[in-house]
C-alpha cells in the first residue's frame, strides 16, 4: 500500500528476559495498537538485550532510518541492569545528570508510600536517585502507577521516549504524557479497516484475483489474507483491508471500493459464508 504522509515511529523493546522467552512481550503489541489508532506510521519493532551498546545502536539506527519518534520499553528501574537511560545518553552524546523534575516526582512517590506504610523510609537513596538520572535536557514523564518516571529527549529533529517495562506503568505514562504530545506534534492520517471472513474458498483459489484487485486499486488499500483453518470440513480465512489517507473521505471511498470488489470475487469463487467486521 502506498503510505500516506504520517510521522514515522519505531519501538525498541529492551530486556534479556524477553529474548530468553521467560517473559512475554505484550508492550509492543499494545503500543502498536495505540499508534495505529493515532494514525501515525510504525515502521519497525526491535528487541534488544540489556546492553548499553545494543540499545544505543538500535536508537541511532532508528533515527538514521528516518524515525521521528523512537519509543523504548524497559530498563528504567533502580537495579544494576536498568541501563536504558545510560544508553539513550550515549546515543545522543549527552552526559547523564540528576533531573530535578524527576527527583520531585520520586520524592512525592516515596513519601506517599511511607505514609501508607508500604516502606519505612522515604529517603532518596542513591539507588532510588538512579531513576532520576537522565540525559542532560531530558523531560521527566510522570508515572502514576509506579516509581520510575518516563523520559523524553529531543535530538536532531527526533523524539526519544523511554517508558518502563511494567505494562501498567507503560500504559499510564503513554496515555497521560505521551499520547497528548503525539496528538499535538505528529503528522497523522486516517486509517480505516475491515475484516472479511470467508468460509468455503481456500486462499489458493482467490489469491490471484485478490492480487489483481490490489494492483488495480494502485495499492491504495492494504490487503492481507489470514488462514484460520478448517471448519465443518470447509476452509476458513479472514481477509484484512486497511485504507490510509490524509482525507477521511478518500480513505472511506477506497476501502469501500476494495471491499465490494473482493466480496464479489469471493461470491464468484463459491463462498459459502461471508461476513464483514468493521474496525
């Protein structure tokens, strides 16, 4: 599909536990869905180890590819292997410094926990202050669900956002701190989609005709077929259609045209059942 002009994003997931398979990555899928809703362009998701060189290299490569926003997940906590912000500092060639805004957030957090009896001492120890140590010039992002603040760094026309790996904390910071900035700053497009569920026509039967339709529409609508197995002795598949355009009216028109043509093809090929789900 010919991509409309939308701001380019990349996601970098940080963590040995993800690569070893001991923890399942759910953050990238959640973030991808939110970025899709916002109408921006997610071009790549990368997973790297807890290694300063690996993380910093992934950030620099994303920016070189043209990403205007890079979102990292994981590695913001107080332990020795929480090194994402060190890697961000290396990537943008800035020194790490204690961020006073982040200090204030942490102080309020630990005083609140002490008042609740969760911890005995609210003192900002060196371990706790580690979470307030950010690249020079960073903006601290409030974390309402945990301790470690998120971090936002502007660098050569790109925005690097670092979020915690704990899903509820990542979601909170994204929704309250990051989403409003994206809505204000990013170039966005209208993205509409439908699922066409078809029973009784295998992919191999309708694939050639679907390809012709895709090309005839000049690649204005993304078309992807997803096999779902066999049901009642008949093949079951879902065809995904996504239309993107700066104009909602054009996006709707292109999607409707593709949907009608593909449904007609499926009927001609002998589909037993066809249903459409709007997205």
